[in-house]
C-alpha cells in the first residue's frame, strides 16, 4: 500500500466506512472495496520536473518539506492564552535539508512566542522557503499548523494545472476499470491533490465533467485531509 492509498484508507475510515478492503481482487482494479459493492480507485494528482535527467513529481520533494514544517509547528501543541496561527508556505527549489528546516521553524516560532502579535509574522528558510504565520479566524486543535501552500515551481495559476491533470487522471482510470465495471455496483475515484492541495474546490468541481462510470470522484488535500467531490 503506497502513501496515497494509506491516506485514502485513513480518509474512508474517518468517514465511517469500516468494511474497507484493500485490493479485494488482487493486483487489478479496484484498489479498495466497500462491502463488496463499491469499487474504489486511488490516484495521485501531480506535476513533474526533470532532475538528473529523470522525471520527478514536484511533490516528491515538497511533501517531506511541508510535512516537516507542519509537524514542527504542531510540536508546540496548544499554547495557553494564545490565538491559533496558520502557516502559509511559499516554496521554490532547491530546498534546504529537513534538519535545517526543522531547526529554523523551532527557532522562529520560539522567537515569535517571546513577543506574540496579531500581525503576520514572516520568516525565511535558506532563501527557498518563506513561512508566514497568520492569525486564524477560528480555534484549532494546535496553536500552529500549515494552512496554505504555494509552490512557485508549479508555474502559472493553480486551477488550470489541477483541471488539466484531473481530466488526464479521470481518463486514465476510466479506461483502466472498463473490464471490471460489472464487478461492482458503484465505482468511486479518489484523487490525492499534490498540485492545489484541495483549494478552489467549487471552481474545479463546476469545471469538471464526471463520466458516467464514476458514481463519486473525491479530491483530497494530503496535508489537511479536507476533501471535495466532483
């Protein structure tokens, strides 16, 4: 089970689907089934770039960095008497090491805590990561956590990139399940969004046609685990 399939499993379990089975028919669609009635396919939404002559998904480099920042922010727990803050991250390659990122987040948040402010608090890590701590409008489980991500290497406006790749993924998966359609009453597709991280859901949903083969198409943010349907 890869990382996206693990995320999908976690999502469906949290939604109350306890009868989830991984690869019920072996190494062929679907990736999961629910009560032998629903077949579920899982696919990553990503863009690629060339590194050392090879095509590499941009998120393969950014996800560990984002996860490191998020876990470092959350490590401060719930600070008594302080508002909650969301980390707005801007990324550009090459990235600093995980060790450097972790240390920088710790030092900067500790500095912020010495003199908290409702104004946006900004710090730079290695010239390629900018983190802005902005006061949240509501309460959260943790005082600090990642709220939004901008990857400048994605290029262009996020929505067209998501739309283009959603259409490609849907077409690819629709073709893949054709021989197995009659095995299940319903088919669901879950897309793990490593391009827009679940943003602009209404616009993307309104701009995407769901083929008749799919009863549900779900797009999930791998960081916040929030989701929307197409």
